[in-house]
């Protein structure tokens, strides 16, 4: 059962068609991303779902209820804006409490719920600050808290991280994802940053010129681009024309061939592994995270079953591998052999 | 060392110019002040003596108090009308029809473009008879004063609104369940409060000093402060000086309030 269903949605501003015939479905608790270059219509699509722009054609259905023409106040949608849109005349506390006040929640409930969400976004002690007294990252966390506190059916995030510096962006990215999972919140995230989309999303809808050009999981979109646009937008693909492909590989194709740089093996002629490579160590895959051209695995080193059970907790190790997921994407529980390069081991104090 | 000297002489020069200019401009005000406090100041270089009699006489004159009261009343009503009309208008312009802003900027220049003497003749012809014969009543002044206050208030409010991200703030409020009027009251109004107060004080002191329209359109039929001052021109110069100074300090106080609120 789909939680959100957008069918055949169209929107124009005067003569200018922003998007046409958009179809997408989202399951409950899913984190989906609308990804695309600026001007592709992703933000307008988000605003249509929020009810901030009206639509010309098509339907938006949430939980079986048609909200295509419902007022934004009644949709049960929370939104975080790129500009934060915090009310400058209100403190952090009043900003967050605003939605609950509109719902006429009792004072005791309000206090409890606002307090809880302030804790969730780690803003304790900042309740009486005004927005202009906060840093960008703090402001965006207030905006997030303000959207979360009313328990929206859908959370919309309109490029919430683009105005922040890289370190805070990364931290907030993880925080948003953690909270979203914890609350099982159906979330639509808009961004033009492909790395952000790949690391955060359950599913990505890649848009260009008012159309969804490809949709799928991060892995699918990244490793199986359907068109030249997707390939060039998602990574540093080498794009070879049909003639070049024929000359190099002797294959004949109709379109172009996209080859990811990290999928190419390189071996120095005549090189052998020597003393500096350790004997294989057994390990189990715990999880993996796609960082684009790199897949980061978390593994635990497993004990040899014949040995005595070890009292030392099994060490957890992070392993980066170039993304060649078509031939090997190690799922959770896969047994691996690790070999360590002794020359790359650094003793530290 | 030479640099420091240069800098020193530069600031000295600037200070001389500024203080010189201020002193020059202050001379008539100070002279009026002294004259309003002087007992008699005729053939001698210095006054014969000082007294508060002129002020006492002025502030005990029922005609002055009535004129002052009428002026205050006119200003209050005009500004109330201005607020009631301009604040919703500017919100509609900025939120729904941002393109109208450039037209509004043209429109608010009109009161400046047409000299008061010219427009008062036009107003006389329009409102002397016909469907709305209001010449000689305070109503015609209230209407006129609205057009005078419009540019001040529109510019100040427009600046305040440009300082906030109106569209996103309204969108955020809507999504949090607030109706447009509710969002306007709890989010837009508090954020334009400073600009509004500053422009109100400015317009107030400006309107209080308005003479041309008051004299031509209404005259003694509803005597305002400025018309009263004009009619008193034949009486003692000490008395009118006391009147001018009273008015001056009142306006000074208002201007001080305006700058305080606009900070």
C-alpha cells in the first residue's frame, strides 16, 4: 500500500511548463529524494505537495485521501525551508510551539512536546534565544524541530542543508536521517547535491527539465544510469560514443557507453604481493553505506571457531572499497577475508 | 608621523565644517528662544530682562489650546486612517502582487510631484460643491493628510517587509496551521512594528507643521496650530516666538521618539 501517491501531476506558470505528467509513489516511513539540477522543477513539485502552489492537473493522494486541492493548513505536512523561515520575532521555544498553539494544544501538553523535540534536536539551553542569535546549523535544527513537533504525516525538506558549511552539513545529514528512522517519518527531500542524495535516501527520483528521468535506490541510480544525463549528473562517468566503443572494444551499441572510473581494474605489470601483506583475517559484514564512488563497509572480525571464545570484544572495522557493486556488493552477514597492507599501518601514540 | 598629522588636520577640518554649519543653523532657533524669554528687546543689544510670561500667556490662551487640540486630533485621525489603509495594502502588494511595488513607488511620489498650492486649488474645485462638499470641514484635511503620510509610511513599511523573507514566513505559518490573517497578526505585524512606529512619528511631526492645505482648504473654520500661528502674526513677536518654540520642542520630542524606535 502506497502512503503517498502522486499521479499525472502538471504545473505551469503562464506559458512556462514547470513539470508535466509526474508520477511517483512513496511508502510509509520511506526517505525519498527529489534530485536534479536547479530549475528542474523539484522545488515546485515539493511546494505543490505542500499545497503552497496549486496544480493544474493530476492528483496527490496521502493515505488514501485526495489532498490535491486541500489548504496547506489541513494537509498535515511539515516543511523545512532552505531559508529556515524562522519567525524573527519569536524565541526558539515560541517558534517550535507555534504549530501546537495553532492546534490549541493544552499548555501542559505543549510544554512536554516542545521540550521533547528540543531535546531531540539537541537545542537544550537555547530555548530563549532569538533566531538571529543562533548559527546556521542551529537555526536549521529549530526549523526541523518546528516541523517535527506537530507530528506531520509527511516531512518535506527543501534543500535544508545547502546554506550550511560542509562539516555541519554532514552532521545534520546524519541527524536528520536518524530522527527520520526513529520516528518512521515519510520524508521527501529536495537537493541538487548527488552525494547528499546517495548517502541519505532510500530511493531517489532524478529529475531533469520537469521530468523524472530515473528512479530507484541509490545503488541503482548510481550504477545503472539510464541515460547520458543521469550518468553525467551522478558521477564522473567516462562517456564513450558508439564509434569509440567499436574501436576500443569491438562492440556495436546504439547510444553511448558509460563507464565509471572506479570500475576499471588497474594492475602494474609484473607486480607481486610480498611480505608486507598480512595473512587473511576472517570478517563478517555488518552494514554498508554508499558514498558514491566508494562503498564503506562496517565489518566485525570473526573468531576462528576452533579457538577458545575470546574475552576481548570483537573489533569492528571500517573498510572502503571502490564501488563495483554490479559484481560484488557484500550484503549483511557475508563472510570476507581481509588482508592488511603492513606498509599502510601507522603506529600512533 | 606625517600621516598622523594629516589625519589630525583632516578631522579638525571636518569638525570645523560640521560645527560651523550646526551653529549657523542654530542661530535663528536660539535667537527665537531668547526672544521668547525676553521681557522687552527693542533698542538695546541685550534684552531688558527674562520672563516666562509669554509662555504662560500662550498656554493659558483657550484659542491656542483649541487649535493645538484640533491639530492633534487631525493628525491622529489621519494617521489612523493611513494605518488602516496602508498596512493591508502593502501586505497585499508584497505577498500577492510583488510586481505592483514598482507602481506603488511611482504613486507615492505624486504628493511630492504636485506642489501643495496647486493640488489645494484642485481639491478646492473638486470638493467645494458637487457630491462631496467637504471644503471647510476637517474631513478634507484628513483625506489630504493621508496622501501626505502615504509616502513616508509606504517607504518605511516596504523597507521592513523587504528585510524579512515574507513568502517563506507566510508559507511556514500556513503549513503550521495558521490562517492568513492569523499569520499576518502574529508574524508580519511584529516584524514591521519598528518601521511602522518610526514612520508614524515622522508623519505626525510633519503633519503637525502642515500649513498650506490647512489654510487654503479650511482656514479659520477649523483653526489648526499652524493657521493659528499665522493669524497671530500681528500680535507681539515675543508671544509668537513662544508659540514657535513650543511647537519646535514638541516636534523635537517626537523626532527623538522616532529615532529611538527606528533603532
